[in-house]
C-alpha cells in the first residue's frame, strides 16, 4: 500500500503558478520543437502572454514546480554530468529557484558517488530564506552500497533488504519536504531525481527501476548513449519508459568525440514521439573538473540554459493544456449518462494519468490561477473494469506485443493464438464442467444480444419449432443488461430504456426479488412478493454473509418455501411456450443500485425454469471474474447456466471485449446444412487479437492473486465487517452491501423516489467528503458505492472503507 499511496501528498504540492522565459540562441525550428519561447528578455526573465496563451500583458515570474527524473539509456552516458549542468543553469535561467538533486540508489565507494559531484559538497538540508538557495544545490543520496555493482547484487552482497516501498517512500519524503519548504520560503523548487543505470536496471529488490518509479509519475529526461550501438540502446530505453506511461519530453545526447552523430538517427526515429532530441557539447574527460567544464565553455552553459528553459516551458505548457481541458471538453464532448446542462466547468474531472487504483487529477483555482495534481482513489474502478490496476505493465506489454504482431485481423474461420488461449482459459475457468464454446463480441450489451439469440434458438429447438416466436424473457425487477435495443427490452421500464427510445418494448415478466443488506448491524433478507399468495413482507436475520450464501443449509427453510411458491405462482400465469429464456445478473445487480439478491431465490428460479426446459442465461458482465470474491456468480448460486456473458473485468480494464460461453447443446442448435441456420452475428472487431491478448494476461494474473484462498471463495476478502456494521447503524443509512470488491451504502432519499434518478442531499455531502479525502466516486441515485480492483491489497481496501465510514459519519456533523 505504501508504494501505491506515498506520492499523494507530494504530487498535490507540485503546482503551476506562473511562467518564465530566458534568452535565445538556437535556430527557430529547434526552439519551436523544444518549446522555447519565441521572444525572451533575459533581464526581465519573462515572456509575453501571447507566448503562453494566457490573458494579461505579461506573466509573473516562474512559480511552478519543476521535478524531473534523469535516466540514462545505459551506464556511463553522462547522467550526472547533465544533472550538474542543468542544476547550474537553473540558478541562472529561472527566477528565485531552490535546487535539489536526489540520488535514490547509489553503488560504489563514497569517493565515486554522483551526488557530491553535482555540488562539490553536501549542501544544507533546507533552502535558506536569505537567498542562499541560489548559491547552493542540495544533494541527497538515500540508499548507499559499497560494492560498485548492480543494486540488486550490492544489496545481496551486503545482506541488506531495501524494498521498493522503502525507495519510493524515501524519495517521496525528501522531495515533498523540499517542495514544502520552498513554498514556505517563497522560492521555486527545481528537482532532479537521478536513476541508477538504465530504466530497466534493477533496484535493490530486483524490480525494474521504471516499474518502481511509476508510483511517482514525474516526467523523464533521458540521457542518450552517444557510443557505437547507442542508437539501439537509446530507442529501447525510450520505448520501455513510454510503455510504462511516463512522459519523455527530452532526450539529451552529448556530442561524440568519435563523430558518430547518433542524434540525427534519434531525431528521425523519435520525430512522432513528442520527445525533443537535445544535443550537448562533448562530455568532460574523466579527470576534468565539472566546474571548469561548465564555466569555461560557453557552449556548455548556453546549451544547459536552453535545456532548462525548455524543461520549464514544457512543464508550464502541460499545466496550461490541462487547465483548458474542462472548457474544451464541455465544448466538444458528449458524455454518457450526463445531463450537460447540470455540469459546470469546475465539476469536470481532468485526469492526467492513472496507476493501480489511483487516477491523477488536475485542478485549477480560477481565483488564484494555481493548478495542482491531486491523486484520487478510483472508487468506480474505471467504470467497473479495473481488474489488475491502472497502468499494469504486464497488460501494456501484452497489448503492445499483440498490436505489433497482428494489429487486427478478421475472425470468421480464423484461428490465432490469443483467441485460442483465451477460450481455453474461459472454458477451464468460469465455464468449467458446463460450457464448450466461446463466442467473442465487443462489449457487454452486444454480448447479451448474442446470448438472447442463442437462448431463443435453443428454446425453439426444445419446443420443436422451425421458427422462433416473439418470446418473453424471465427477468428481475431493477435489472440492467445494456443499452442496445434488444438488451433494453429485457428490463422493465425505467429511465434507461422507455425514456430513451420509442422502440422500447417491455418483453418479459420480471420478478420482485428479495434483497440482502446489513441493516442496523445485522445481515437482513427482505422479501416483498408481488402478485403472490405466498405472504406479505418478510424479514430474515443472519449472523453473517456466509450463512446467507450457505444455500444447502437453507434449502429446508420457510423462506425457501415462500420463494418456491411465489415463483411457481408467477410462472403458472404464463404459457411455457411463450417464455424464451431466464436472464439474470447473478447475486449482485450493478446499475440497478448495487442490489445484493438473495442467491437462494435466484437458485430456486433457475431450478424452476430449468424444469420447464427454459434456457438459463447469466449476465455476468458485471458480476463475473472475481468481482464477488470468486470466479463467477454461478459459484455462489451453486448451479450453472446454459449461456453466460463476461466482459467488464475480462481485459483487466484496458480494451473492450466480451465473451459469451455456451454449452454444446446451445452450439448444436445452430448446426445445419444451410448457412442461414448458423449464428449470423458478428462485429468488425470480433475476437480482436489485442483484446484477447489482454484478457489472457488478466485471467492468468487473477489466478495468481494471493487475495483469494485455494477454493477461490473469499466473500469478505476486502472489507472489515466491523466497519461495515458501524456504517449500517449510522443515521440516514438504509443498509449496506459488502461483497467481494464492492462496498455500497444505500441512503435515505430526499423523497419517496429511489433508483438512478433519486435525489439525496446526503449523497452529495458524502461524495464531497470523499473527494476532499482523495476518493473519486459516482453515485447510483441514493446509493454511494466504492470498489477496488481484485488485485488490491486488503490493507488498501480497509483504508478506503474507513474513508467511507468517515464520510457517512460526517452527515451527523452540523
């Protein structure tokens, strides 16, 4: 957890508050490429508002924070030399700057350390208010090893354990404290964090450097290799950094004494990569003084000055672009599930990047013009798709490999390795013991359309019909199966369908379901049968969620008898041949309000429909693939469907893909001598290689997760039941659902209305509280929910639950 959250305070302090210029010196084309302002006045150190796109005649001196990594394409390419030159130039080129150089990991004897070379001495620990910051560079070496070898070997030789979390925490703390002091002293921080070796060099733990520092996503200045073979090593380093989501605005190469001119090749190959190739004069000789090299060569300090100005300019432009994003979005975008008239510009969330469970948002205060990067826990899980965490490098590599090898290819009568491997994983995972075929489509809604076609054909075969009549489906109240026309018709009339299209036709019978919540500290099943002779409102109390999920132990209960009677009563009112399929979301309804349906009721409904020969379809778009703490909702129902669709967690939160699994009997119902008898359904991107490759990697990683036990059944994997119980007894709370990766709190609405459009002042207060404490969430009417990726550590989920608890408690405050 420390790895994933340690940078929150630091990033929040890195703000954009102004702009800065400097003197000219390079050709216009080069300066335009690298972001140097067109006209500068070195005496004033400012440039015109026209250059920044900002209002006003002239900008204030620079006050935004510059924090960059300096990484090398290899060892001995000049990282420390560049850091020295840049640090010296920052004092001259930028206004009122306090400089910090950080070397997180250093190997070799102290006499060979990089940090003292940057300054020539160890500097004070704070930027001095009396302007001494302009005379001194603060240097910090955080972890030192005597043996001049790779950090992992050095740590092994010295029998020292330095975990990745220690490096991130230490780096975070020293930079955050520096930035904090600078703000207090009204100086502008300029920080370089120099890596050890190349981006894929190991840290002391053996992890790769670029993977570890992804937790603190500062931009990277890459020092190229100017030697023979340096083009290859530099491009490989650049690709590995970009693959992990870092910005690489500058690639810096020192001129080669051998006259290799690697910079020309790098410019050609990096032309479209948003990276500026910057050439520095040749490196000093090993025994030369860095001070003399910098001071006695005008080309060196002129080039360094321009690099610093370009870095500063790039940073400013990045902030300006993000600051304009809300207005651009409101002008050009049409968001889903959004009433644009109700959205003000300050309600637009600008997301710069994302990693693990966090999104890095950018905010700007209109009054002060200040901007800030604010990390927030993505409690909507990338709209319920985040499986392995944002920015998972394994997923990124799988996708890149598939894109590079295949791009996209058509799928009919085609076999490719990712599709075959994915089918094997699904059939031996969620589909084990019942499914024999996998049909790929592009998202959950179209996956449901496929499921319906399959189910209706199977039903007609069972009834001995040549053509399918206009079947009704058997479904549940408050269900949601997607936004395509057929899927919409499979849910009762709601804001999602009847108010969206005149073509909507309610095509089913929909059962009112018993729901499960923790209410007032007790797990409660509430059931209100509709149009039934089975009785009136019924409550049942349980000591734990596990007791509710113990279907075998509940089979002889009075409540099960009521369920059976109510189900039979409704089914007997309809001709069996008019019913084409049972379509349900197993256990948890997502868009319907995070409603936990009593699995005993759903199991009884499945059994009743199966006895009538009605095909069973499970919509596991939301509930499947470890959402509920197990591989599928079918496991909790202790039964299997004929057809099931999976989607949201399938690709780990990267690209759209859906998979519909079917039994052999379903597949054979489409067999025949005519093509017209086949399943004539498909999309241009059916079975697309990139999606299949992402899904293969995701499913393989889910199986390795330590969160779940050997039986893949861990219903309380994330949430502390004491916290859940406390929330449930809080004023204004109707009930709480906590299962698998989902924690949902139903609040009392402001009126009698409930559901997606219900209004609740309490909901808004909780959302505001959560956002103020670093949690990004969206409600479902009067339901506030949070979720985490299945790959989340329990400790991190417990922190999230306590934030929800505090937000609920805030309702009692004046």
